[in-house]
């Protein structure tokens, strides 16, 4: 016997999940602003570097579905804060490799405790 969900019930479920997602995103944003100076996207860059290790700016852009230009700006901000360091690839001078610094690891650990 096949069970189906009434369309109205399904739509209510979807709307409830959308509202919950919006509340969670708002809470995450507020906690980041309250306890750190990192934007959500900048935190995502640090998390990617934590899990992947040193990778190129382009690879970060691919992970995040962002443009190379937007990642370049984020990396510049994170470099100023000493959360990441960059180095040109000796084999491909156009490729910039980004690496999480000890300061970046500390900041990521500090901020993560305020997230859900």
C-alpha cells in the first residue's frame, strides 16, 4: 500500500522548513557578528582550508560556488588579519596557494563554539 502526503500538508512542511532555515541563518549571522569579525563566507574559507589543507584560490572558489574575484577579496581580508597566508605556486605563477595560519586556526576554533 502506497502512502501519499496531501499537497497542502507538504506545502506547509516546506514553508515551516524554510522559516526554520531562515531563523537558523539569522542566528548564525548574529552569533558571528557578536563573537567575531568574520563574515559567513570568510568563515567558510577557513573551514575549507581546515579540512582540505593548502589549496588554490580557484579551488576555494569552486568549493564555495563563488567567483575567483570574490574569493580573492576574501583571501585579502583574511591575509590582513593573519588568518591565512598565500604563496605563488613555483610551477604555475598564476596559481596562488592559500594556507590556514596558526592564528586562523585559533580564530576558527574560537568562533565555532558560538555556532549551532
